[in-house]
């Protein structure tokens, strides 16, 4: 095998979805809704696939024209600038492929990428596969009052630092970055000529007055930011795998090179349906009819329900300000872990496996969102996903 595969062969999703299936456990770990997407987007999909022969054939490789046009209009209004539909987007197979194209296009052998911990697990292996070195000693585990300090950020800087990855709202913590924190990161990027990769797949999901701000909308940041989005997360249709990278044409053109030489093209009908969904959201933006407003309102209730549920069994949740995950400290759980097959694994991995095998409940160990060097310090948390109807059934 190629050297780039070394150290990236383990994957928590592969491991835990398989175990969940093997034990037929209830999946309250993995981040996908257990309910249907809204009817308007399902109808959009039906009308796309019955919309004529062209819907079943190739479309423009960098993104279906109807989709990039409405995304440019939609995000242009939010970011407050003209966005070029043809230059400033690459449509991808989910946010995953947008991230992959970004790292492949921008990171060279030996480049360093600052990844703020805890982080969505795929960033590190993707940086490594591009030949880069992930640097992430910014680890912490408190909660929404977790704040990234300028000193910590500066301590990760070195002459090879090429990019920083942020994720707001954050998976798994639920932190939503405030404007002054984003400004601090922006100042850092501008001062040291660093690219910002901003994963915003949960951008519509904020609670208790928290506000999602796009770092690309801060002065001087559009020029150096790649913003990652996901239609799967936006419309509760994760299986469609439509995502995008948005940014200045002079950066996105490099992602296009990766895309044209690998995937080339994403499913036409799914892109057409997502375009119709965004048109509807453009027209209803900020009103009660907008799904981007309805979904967080629904999730706000599920989030409180899950918190109640955890407290009722003596577990204290870390309340998220955004996203659809909640982590909780499990050090108080008195469990006799006598499974010899897991004895060398971190405590949270062992507890999660015990919960799957003995209780039929699948969650995700939080140390999976830390770099291997820091895992030992964060073994006492597990992650629940609350974008599930099941929470209404269980209490
Ligand atoms: N980024 C984050 C933070 C995620 O949680 C996920 C998982 N959905 C992705 C990217 C990948 O999204 P997609 O399903 O659109 O590939
Ligand atoms: N992003 C989702 C999560 O964090 C799912 C990731 C996956 O299934 N690979 O749960």
C-alpha cells in the first residue's frame, strides 16, 4: 500500500456503525436524522427526477448551474458581497469531499495545518493524506464557555503553517464561535498569511440566541477563506451527499483541479433538488416558513429533552449552543467493564462498546475527536446526537 495510508486506517464511523448494526442497537450516536426530510425537498427531488432526460445525465462538473446560481445569490446576501456562481463554488459529494478537495488542493508536503480541538475526526487524516502535518495542541474540554486564546493560537504557529481549520457550530462540542473570537482568528490569519478553512455544515442550528457568523464575512477574510457547507445537514437529507466549498475564485480553482481529476461530477438530480430547496429558503428566509428556522426550533426542544433524559440517570450534559450533538461526562457511571476484547482501549471507547452490546444504545466516544496524543486526557465523555425522534419516544 501507499505510504499515505499509514496511520489513517482506523475510523470511528466505520467501527461504530458496524458494531451498531451487529448488535441492532438504537443509533443515537451518528449524526443523521431518524425522520424524513421536509416534504418540499422530497417533492423537489421527485420533480427533478421526472424533469426530463437531462436530469439523468452529466451536468457541469464544477456544479450544476441551477445550484451554483442560487447558492451564490443565497450566500451573497448573507456575506454581503457579490459571489460569482461559476468561479466561487465547487459542488462536491457532501462536505466530506469539499474538505478532501480543499486539503489536496492547498496543502503541500511538510505544510502545517492548525486544527482546533475537539475536531470532526476526518480533518487529521485528510491533512496527512495531503502530506501535511496536523498541529493541534489547542485541546480543551469544557463547554460553550470554551474560548480559544490568542496565546494558544500563536503557540501553534511556525513558518510552515499554511492553514487553520475551524468548525462552527462545532462537532462534537456544540460551541458556536462569537464575533470577537472569529475576529481574533481573522486577525491571526491576515497577519501571518494563513488560509482559513471554515466548516459550517451546522450553520442553521443555533440555540438560546447564539448567532452563527461566517468568518468569510469579516473584513479581509473572503479572500482567504474556504467555507464548507452541506445540503445533507441543511435539509435533513444526509444520504443525498451534496456539499460545497465556497470562496474566492483564485483559491476555488485549485479545488476544481482536484475535483475534475477525481470525482469530476456529482449527481445531477440531487443538485437540481437542492437548488429548488435553496430557492425556497431564499424566498422565505427569516420567516416562520423557512426550514432553516423550523429545524432549529424543533431541535431546541429535542435538546432540552435529551438533557433532561441524561440528568434523570445522573449524567450532567454539556449544553451545546449549536449543532446536533451533546456530550456528557460518564465518569460517574459505575460499570463493571470486564470485556477483555476492549481492555487496551480508552475508557470512553470501552463504555460505548458496553452500551451497544449490553444496553442496545449506540453513542460515540469523544476521544475520537482528539489527536492521538491527547486522547489519554479526555476519556470521560461520550457524544449523543439529538436529531432523533427517538428522544420523544423514550421519555
Ligand atoms: N463536517 C462536519 C463537522 C460534520 O459533522 C460532517 C458530518 N456530516 C461533515 C463535515 C460531512 O458532511 P457530509 O455528510 O455533507 O459529507
Ligand atoms: N458527521 C456525522 C457525525 O458526526 C456523521 C459522520 C459519518 O457518518 N461519517 O456523526
